């Protein structure tokens, strides 16, 4: 599933981090199905197809992986619950690019939910647990890490301790307080909303810009700031953050990068939230 997308001196590849199905009502919250099904196909029993597509960003200063996919630790029961459609194959994708997992220098998580952080750790050939990217520094917002370590009742089911085993602040984990440029042209900014410490990723190179808004904009259907998931812990914060980031991105004519859309990897939106240009998974 690797697609080379040039952004100035950067190249972005989308990798196969697993595909699954989830209840459409959970994904679109109070938005009526009559509206959202016009923009997002669903099954007869109201499930929608989601991809987990980690983004490998090759920069002159380092190899950045944004999100990590479902990982290889799901049990048969979990695979059935989440209606797994494709297995995690991030390492295979890297190999097809001629890279090893040790080549990744930076791992960025927008937040700690299992479908974003599942690939931080992996089961090795002996069945043991280890860090998937042993040479990488991992980046989370400090507020997110605090909630990972002490989740509330609502988030406990999404933060799985085994996904963070081996991460130690100051060694292979860096906690961000609000905003930080972690490499030239790679900037992390806290958005809140979906989770307390949810963050966005800005990519800027050669006068071009791209924005990954994580689960605030999981697919182009969410171009309306009021369209948010039922999983957002702080929905009003999500709306405010989306309005702010969408306005900034539109002012920069930025690409929006997607992790969850199985067909559209990136797009540009107009001022009304409508798609005007796309990069699709089946594009050459």
C-alpha cells in the first residue's frame, strides 16, 4: 500500500496498518445516517470500513512514522469484535521500500487509542513483546501520556498498557507541551477534543504544507467542523479546534492527510468543506 507523495523535499508513503469495520453511529455521532451515508459507504447493518494507514515521512533530517496501525497483538476475539479485514503489515511495507524498522527515527502518535498505538510494540518470533521501532524517539503530548498512565472510565478501554510497554520518558519517549517542531518542517500541535492530549501534525517543506488532524478529520467526510465522532471525549473542543485548523490549512492551500480512509489518502478542501483534489489509494 505504499504511495510516494512529494511535498517539497519530503516524501510520504502510506503503509498497511490493518483494516477493520466499526459502527457507523459511533463514527458519526449525532449526524443522521441519511446525511453521512451520502459521503461514507456502510454495510446493511450500519458498519463502516476503516483503514489504519501509518504515514512514513522521509525527510532530509530523519524518517518519521505518523501513527503505527493495529499491530500484531490482536487476539482472535478482538479480531472478530473489530471485524478485521486486513492484517497489520507495516514492517512488510517498510521492507518493500528497502527499509528496516531500525531506520525509523521518530514515531508520532496523535493520541494513544489502540488503533493508532497498537504498532508501537509487537510480538516477536518467540512470542515476546518488544518495541517495534527500537531506534526511534516516540512523541506524545504530555496530557495524553498522563491519561494513558491513568485513564478515566471512558478512555480505559482504548488505552491498552501493552501498547506502551518499554517507553520511558527521556530515553525513547518525548512528551510535548502544546507545540514543538521535532524536525525541520515537522511540527506537532495539541488540539484536544478527541482526547485531552490529541495532537495534529504539520508538514511544511519547499513552500508546501500538509496537515494530519488525526481523529478530528479521519476522512474527507468530516470537512464540516460540526461532524465529529461519538468517541470524542470533549466534543465542543473538537469543533473549535477543527474550525481553527481548517481555516489555517485553507489559508496555506494545505493537503489534508488521512489515516482512516480506505480510499482517499490525501485531499484538498474548499471553504465549504468539499473535496476539490484527491490522492487515492489506487492512484499510480
